C-alpha cells in the first residue's frame, strides 16, 4: 500500500510539472525583465520614436523577419524607418498573450500578440511576434525578430 501511495505521489508531482513550467512563462523575474524590455522596445519605436535607443536594443548581428516587408539583417534591422506616432499608429500588447521561455546559456524567447491601430481609422490589425533576446554583459539585446500573421482584428 505504501508503494502505491508513493507512486501516486510521484505521479502527481510529475504531472504537476508542466503546470509549473507553464506558469513561469507568464510570471516571475525573467518574465518581468523581458516584459520591461518589450515595453522599452515599443516605447522607443512607437511613442518617443528614439532611433538611438531603438538601435541600442539590438545585437550587432540582428535579424528581423516580417511577413509583409520581408527580412532585414545587421544595420538594416536596427534602423527605425519611420515614427509610427507621427502617423497616428499605436501598438498595444494583447493582455495575457506575452510568454517568456529561458534559453540556457543564451537568453530567452519571448512570444506574444499585439494590436496596431491608426487614429481616425476604423478597425485595427493584430499580429504575432517571436523575439529572441540575448543576455549580454550590458543587459538584454534583441537578436532575432519574427513578426507575422498580420491581419485585421476581428472584434
């Protein structure tokens, strides 16, 4: 009987592990750090339009893949090409969509969804993103960006 209870306890612990891992994707110190980096990235790109700050957030070998505009590499990936704010465009992170997963010896992967809207225009666009963040001596830097599945947001 004791071995059955021990096995049941072990089985319960093993089955609970995925739940714990799933929770850490949406909370905890790493999540908080990278949620802050997400905010800093889009603050520089969409609110302050700070090209220097935006550029500084990327690694030297950055790669940016966008389903509508194609791929850019290195310097081209780090250039803030326009100021969305000046065109009335805003970016909003979809609440609850941000997830963060550690990458041992490198950094972390961040996934989420965001909504882009233009002031004065009906409707908006939703898209998915994957960011590969590299932890360097000076902090977090964005190495790879995948921005995809841009489509009209359905209410």
